[in-house]
C-alpha cells in the first residue's frame, strides 16, 4: 500500500530538521526526559524497575531515552522512520557504549513485532504525528506483556493554539476541536501533519485499549536557576520560556496493560 503523502511529509520533514534539532537541543543520554525544561526520571520516578527488562522506544529520534534506559540495565529497541535521526542515534550510541537494537520503521502499525514481546514502551513527542490513536494503542497493547508499562509524552492540546504577540495571551478558539497543524520545511515536497488531542480524547483512547492510567502529568518547567537539572533543554526554548511557564507544553501518561 502506498504511504499517505502526509506521512511521507513527516518523515521527510524530520530528515531535514534532524541536524539542526540535534545540534541545538541539549538532551541527556543519562536520564530519561519527558518534557522541555522540566524534571526527568530522576525526580519524577515514573518508571517501574527496568533492569533486565525488554523495552521499546517508539519514535525514538536521537534515541537519547533509549540510551538512558540501556544505562539503567534494560534491553532496548529504538524505532524511528527517519534515517537522519537514526544515524545521529547510532553514532551517539557508539560513543556512549550502549547496545541498542535500532529499527527504521513506521510506528503507526507495529505488525513487525510479535504479541507480548515487551515489558515496557516509551514514546516521547511522537504520538502527535500519529493519525489513528486507536490503532496505535491497540498495537501497543498487543506487543506488551500483561502488566507492561506504557510511558507517553505528547504535545499538550493547548499547544495547538496561537498566542497574541501584543498581549501575550493564548487564543483558545475551540478547545473541543483543536486545530490540525500542517507544516513544511524548505525543500520539503509534502506537508507533514501534527495532531493535537484533548486530554479526554487521549485518556479515553488509552483506557479503551486495555490500559489502566496510573499517572497523568502536565509538567511545569523548572525555575530558571534550576533549569540545568532538566534532561531536555536547548537554547531555542529561551524565547518560549514565558509561554511554557504559564501553559503546559506536554502531557505525560503512565499506564499499565491490564
Ligand atoms: C520530536 S521527535 C522526538 C524524538 C525523541 N523521542 C525525543 O524525545 O527526543 C519525533 C520523532 O518521531 C519520529 N516519527 C514521527 N512519526 C513517526 C512514524 N509514523 N513512525 C516512526 N517514527 C515517527 C520522527 O522521525 C522523529 O524522529
């Protein structure tokens, strides 16, 4: 079946953005990150013990989380469909002396994994590129063992709306129908698409696919003088600091397969 043009757009877009994104981001390979400028795993303690566990990172990009998990003693598979992102990940993983199975594949449907393969799934800032949440979560359920953990971070629905530059206020036009964002880098042939979901839509999709939600967070950025403690930062966040201080950028969910 031919890949839809907007999926080709996302993949091509990430190939084009990868070099800049990786050089301008400051993402830890020693601590799992969930949200920009916010506390990571060392403070949030979301993960059940991962020692010796079989984990997969979906939409792994530079796969910094996969490396951090491997350093905690997990066996990790990292999946992304952007060769440029994975190429960065592979070189960094060699430097970090971590052993990770890298797979270049589309995460919308996980047919390439057998049932009940993994003890845990982590996916950070990739869900917003997935069109059919129900298919994604039912596949997550299929590849997880019973009791397996699903750790997600995605763009907060309020991130869909425009800020008024003069008043620095957020114009939430219709929360119940968040806009779908079409985006394109220079040289990109097809538009990529980012989907925003209300908290209810996201929560319901997780629960309806056989998971129990244990934690739901809307992480607040750290105070400026503590920002260095965040495993996910980068200079480009400076201009958005005031905004992310007042409106959450990410929504984080920990759920367990029933
Ligand atoms: C914002 S980056 C996040 C990367 C990483 N998880 C992190 O936290 O730094 C989004 C990643 O999702 C990947 N991605 C988006 N849609 C995908 C899909 N359908 N299949 C596989 N990877 C996808 C992109 O290639 C990109 O590397």
